[in-house]
C-alpha cells in the first residue's frame, strides 16, 4: 500500500490502467460504462463458456485474436515497467533506510557520548551545590546563581549588608573549580599593583612598563573582589577591559587572560556614574538579605557545634575528590554545547523583547537594558536549560531574568 501510494509508482500504475483501457476491445464500445459488470459476469462463468465466447467473438471479427494478443503484450510491457519501477523505488527506500540507520547509529553514538558528558556534568553540579550550601542557611539561590554564572562564563555581583555570607559564598566557588584563584578587598586607596601585580624593576631599566602578573588577577581563572565599587579611576579602566574582553594591557602588549568568572561583592550600590560601566559588566546580580527569623535557629544550631568550625569546613573542602571538581574544560564545553544544541523558541524571544520595551518605556524611572546584557541573558538561559537536561528554553527559564535585568533593589 505504501509503494502504491508513492507518487512515482502511482503514475506508472495509472499509465498501465490507461493502456489497458485504450487497447481493450470494449473500450470503444457504446456500452463501455457497463463493460466492468459484463466482464465480471463472464469471469464468473465456467472456463468452457468463456472460451466459447472468445471463439464466437473471433468468428464475428477475424482480427479479434490479433488485437487481443497485442493488448496482452502491451499490458505485459506496462506491467513489467511497473514492476521495474517499483523495484527501483524499493531499492532506493532500502538504501535510504540503511543510510538513515547508519546515520542514526552514528548520531546515536554521538548523542550517547554527549549524554554521558552531560550526565557527568550534572553529577558534578549536584555535588558542587551540596558542598557550597553546607552550613549556609537560606543561601540556596545565591549558590545556584553563582554556579550558573560560572558555567556560562559570566560574572556575578552580590549586594547586601555586612555579615550576610557574601564573601563565604564567593570563596567557596574556589574550592570547586580546578583553577587558579585570586582574592582581594578593595578600598578607596587601593593601587593597581594590588590587583595587577608590581612593576618589573628589570623591565623599567630597559624603559619598559611591564608588570609581574603571576599570582595576580591577570592570571586568575576564578576571582573574588570584595567591595569592588571602591575601585578608583586608576584601576577602573584596566579592570573593565579585563572583565569583559578578557584582555590585559601589559606594557605595549595586549595579552589574553584566563578569567572564567569573577564574583564581586559590595555593601552598597554604585553611586558614581563612572562606575556604571563596571556595574554593567556583572550579568547576574543578587541582593543578599539577612537570614530570616525562621532560619536563625537553624544557623545558630549548626555553628554552635563542631561541624560549624572553620577547621572542619576547610577539611571538608580539601576532601573533595579531584574527579568531582569542575574544570575549565567542563565550563567551556558546557557553554559551547548549550549555544549549539539548546533552541530558543520565538515565544521566548518575543517575551524578552517585550520585557525590555516595558522596562525602558513603560515604567518610571526607566530601566536601561544594554544590547550586550540582552544577548548575554539569552545565552544564560540556554546554559540553564542545558544544565537542566533540556533541549529548549522555556518561559519558565525567563524567571532567571529577575536576577539579570534590574538596576536598583526597589525594581525587584
């Protein structure tokens, strides 16, 4: 039935029926509409009666047998053509099926390998979430957002009053990523050497302005900068290029830096306009609040025991198996796979577009959303969907934009 319904086969069958109808002696008879019923009755009669009719027809028309033989020959020729065509179609379909199965096998192998990589990544992320949450009360969102930002290769800003575990959450990321780490607390009197390394005395003797960057921010893969908005103008321009472009101007050379993610922390929002560009470099922003009254008892109980001591926490961090650490390869491949394989439906694109229009045109004061932030927010949603094992971004993922598009806490 499938082959008969194929357009090529159907055309050949139609030609066969047409040839049979045009060459059949009853086709030109005035009673042609009744010919099928007549032939049906003849077919039901004994073979001897059928032969008798043929003999009588032959006696009536001497050319009947010749025309009958010619008709049969034409019908047989068309039948052979139909069979040959169907055979070619069948062979082609079998070849396609074989190719598809082979391709599916190859794709299946690739899918299986990709699935194994994703499963391993999800296992590492579950372990990382557990380690980072241990002993922290009501910091689940901060931990997950920090890991999401790291997997997307983006930066996260934690804003809140002193003593709300901003620094602790930021430092714990270092224990889970197998890479170089840099940490610094800025003040208004901080100098560039604190972040970017001291000047090389030997290079100065040769009239070269080169910094010794080993062990400083330009060589770090994970960085935690506390009170980041205390950065002064001497630090700011270099910091902007390093954070966004991952480039560092050392002397007369611009060199790439291996920075994966920076965690910035601050007790207050920037007030100066010159800090707006730095503020925009942090894609994910999270306002950290005090532990609620309901969680205070849990926090005090934990830290009143031996498990809450700093030495116990350090021992647990050191006990993490090397195989469970997130590597740069994990992070790079995660984002690449997310951008390659996770689809962003038109409905999500439209929702984000409408949201930007609403924020910039419908509310007062307007919330400015830069083009860079908008593009990176979509990529962040793709990474979130990929880490969740999904092949498409959904409207549900857009809830993450609550931590991306705001400028002031009152806009939340």
